[in-house]
């Protein structure tokens, strides 16, 4: 008597952008996946770990544009694939449970009786701060940090953010998805008691070769971001720790940072060269123009 194989869904945090920051567990699951449903913010380079015969499904989730699939469609997709007996990896940028709607997805899986596992990822808040040279906590500056979203559910009747408590209640604030609402966020913080001279950093595409950072204060940062042309995805870091960037910025000071390099070697030869270039900050694009084959005859 044949039995139907039971499927399972793994919500895997892809990390902030650098594919090297995915967890060992996450990589292990990608290597064994039969179906991968991945978001816009998950590094495409992680897909090289996926078996060639696996089904790859792009879920979209790019801010400001119509999604490839609605959240309801994604939820049902995960249930359907699991019920068909597949091993499914739901690859989500950052950490699935930090402003990633992972909680909503596993609620649906639980209600449907589908087995699931959640694998944490390096969240973009800590990565953006670290790669911008900003420790979000420091014994001489702050002993508290708060994460908040700058883009709440538009269908809610009101906000869950208590600005009166948050403005002065945490030494460091990290705001996800807040660029479009930056002037409003700044106004709320200052109105509720935060010093307008408080340092602020905005970091775009954190941990990737496209990373870009700007620094100002609460009273200047909105103008700086507008003049710099910085768009999402980006995080906002508010607090005195931002001043430490002048001393300990390391990522953007690497010798090849900001340089785009095309590597034309064979795929077998390119990996070692690319690793060395990327270690020094280069943004490498593999474009093989050479193929090496054994000589069949010397005649």
C-alpha cells in the first residue's frame, strides 16, 4: 500500500543582502529544497544552492510596486505545495519574524495542519548598523534599542506606535521601511521630545556592494535623503551611536568598494578570483566568455 509523502514548509531568513550572511541551517535547507518561494529582498545568489530540478517561484514583495503574488496567494501556495508532499523553502529577506510577515504565514500553515519550521536570519537592522560602522548599543552611549516600522498596515484603524513613549524611551531607534514617511517620522520624534540635533543615518541596500549611507540630524536628514536620491530599501538609525561611524566605518572604506567588475573567466576559474575581489569590496559580475575543453586529437 503506497503512502503519500508528507510535505513541510521551512521559513528561512535569507539575511540582509550579503549571501554569505545566510545561516548554516538556511543553506542546508536550500540544498535540499524541492520548491523555493523567494522574495525580492532575498539575494539571488542564494539560489545557486538550490537543486537544479527544484521549482523556483518569485513572490515579489518589492515595496512601492504591485506584488507578483498577493499575500493570500503566497499563503495558499505554501499550503498547496506542502499538501502535495513537497519540501518547501519560503525564503524571506532578513528575519522572517521581524517585519517580514512570517508570523502571518505560519498562522495559515498551522491552521491548515501543515508542518513547518522557522529558521531565523540576520535582520537588516543589525546588518545595516554594523556595515555602516554604527554599533546600535554601546556602554558609553546607550543601553537600549527599539525596532519599529515606518510602514504600518494601511487597513488598520489606527497606529500601534506610541510616539510619546518611543521618542525618548530608547537610546537607539531603527526604523524599517520608513524612507517614504521619513518627514512624518522625524516630526513625530521631535514633537514628542527627541532632540532635533540627534544624529541620524540612512543606509540603503545594507551589506551589499550597492550599499550607500548618508548621515545628518533629525532636523536635516529628510532634506539630505531627498537631495541624495536615496530610495527604498533603506533603514533609518537614530541615536548618538551614529557619531561612531566617523571612527569605525569599515565596509565602505574597502579599496574596491563601489567598483563594478566583470569577470570573464570560465565558471570553474572565476570563483576564486571573484572571492578575492569581493573581499576587497568589488561588485563582481560573472560573464564567462571562455570555455575550456580537453584536446581530443593533436593531429
